C-alpha cells in the first residue's frame, strides 16, 4: 500500500485552475510565440532549479556555475566534488527530459535506477544505480535525532513496483500524480543516499511526460529550494518519521499546489519583466550602432548575472571571436564592466543597464491560493443586512 490522496477538494481544484491559467499565459511566451530571449529564460530557469534542488542537500554553487553546468561549460568556482554532483544532477535532468518526450514512454524501475546512478555516480558510498542493501535512516545534522526511517528492506522492491504501476496509470491530475510520486519515493527511501534529488527529478519527469507547457517551466524545484524548512516540515508531518501510508497527505498536496502556484506567478512576472527590459536594451544597443544580439549579453547581466564569453556564445549562437568582439564593444561604451582576468574573466552590468532593470521591476505577489479561495467564499455569502 502506497501513500494515497484519493480526490482533491474544491479549493485545491480551484487553485490548480489558477495554475493552469497562468501556464496558459506563459505558453504564449515560451511555446507559441517565443522571443529572442526565450532561450536565455529557459536556461536561467533550469539553472535556478538545479541550484535550488542541490542546495537542499547542502551542495551549493554560484548562479554562474549552475548556468555553466546547464550550458555544458567548465566551472568557474565550484570544487571538484561539488561540480561532479551538480553535473550529475544536470545529466539526470537531461535524461529525464529526453526520455519523457517519447509518447510511448512508461515509467520503470530501470528508469529510476538510471536517474539515481547519474545523480550519485561521483559517490561510490551511495551505491549508484542500486537499491540500498539494508536499513536506512535520516538524522537531523544539528541534533543527531533520527527523523525518518526508510521502509523495511524486504518491502522495498514490491513497493517500488507498486509505485511504477501508479505512475503509469491514468490520474485525474498530473500535478497530483507528480506530488504523490515524489512523496512515495521519499518515504520509501530506496537508496543509501540521493533519495531527495531522485524524488524531485521524478516529480519533474511526471510533469514532462504529460507535456505541461514546457517541462523546464513546470518544475517546482526552485520553490522547494527557497522554502527548505517548510519542505522538511511537511514531509515530517506527512510521514510521521517512517513508512506510514495510512497518514493524511493533505498538507503535502497543498504544499505542492502552492509551489506550482507561486512558481507559475514567478515565471510570469519574470517573462513580463524580461520582455520590457529586453525591448529597452535593444533600443539602447541600436542607438549605439551595435547588433541587436548584443542586447542578450546586457539582459543576462541585468538579471543579474555575471556574463562570461561562454554563456554569451550560447545565448547569441556566435563564435568565440565574435563573442569577444561584442563584449569588448559593450565595455567600450560603458554598458558592461569587465572583472577578472583570463579564465576568471566576466562582465557585470553598467549603471545604465541596471537603471533599465530597476525601472521595469514588477511587484512580487505574495498571495496564497487557498486564502484566495476563502476570501472568494466570504464574498459570495449573501449579506444579512
């Protein structure tokens, strides 16, 4: 028996309807009518998810190194073990997104074992690509307290098979299926290490298989990474410290729905900001007689991020020499400021670029999808006076 959530209530369905509408709006930017900057937005979104999901496990890299991993470029700052972990996770996500494009794809244990191998191959103690051999527990690193025990080893294979059957069956909501796949793999804890990263990859795989907008823009890994304590807390409450599939999953489901809601809000806000910033940056480079592609380097700097020759080459699809020339011209007119030397050479936004960025900032919404439901319900009540 797995952890189950039979049916969502009305507020949960209403929240998912709001998510669906935001994803529809987002689709206009990233699928139906892609802009010059859509590729950069996709890469930055993947980099943020990569960075956030690994930070939950104490694996931390700079935004620039996360983007380098997405682009298949060399690291700038990360040490070797950290870089191996980041690249492994990125490889696993590439694998997931490619495999799930196949309309006949079915989830299998081999698929999950392959994800785990890619994520943990740098660490032999994690037994990459294999289930754990015996008992496993998770302890609070600060107190040493045991906070979760994986399922008994003799139940592991049968439960994983049941999980595959669940994931391949039709469900009323793909976001519900993804959330429950994530929860069940985390609670089963089939691996010696890397369970959380594998579970988060698996949730994204469920979304990718169903083709929601674009998988890159459907993941809630960035949201989870920014709400780590809430993530730990809701898993602890839901699991009760072990394999207890009879427990109520409502808090977990609402956490995930809120994640989808907030992440969709964030991405819509970013697309609207980026569109406005890019348009003004394009006018600025045209005014200086530069090619429109150079606005992509300024946009990356405005996000803000340190621009490297390698990252700009990917954005603009130009050669190394042409990228170097473009960046030098942007420095010469003061729109970019150079930093570092040789391998560490990068560029940051000049004052004019940051002024443009600040001008187009939009407020960050902080509403709660379920609070909205409560307020609407109150508004619909007939007055007694």
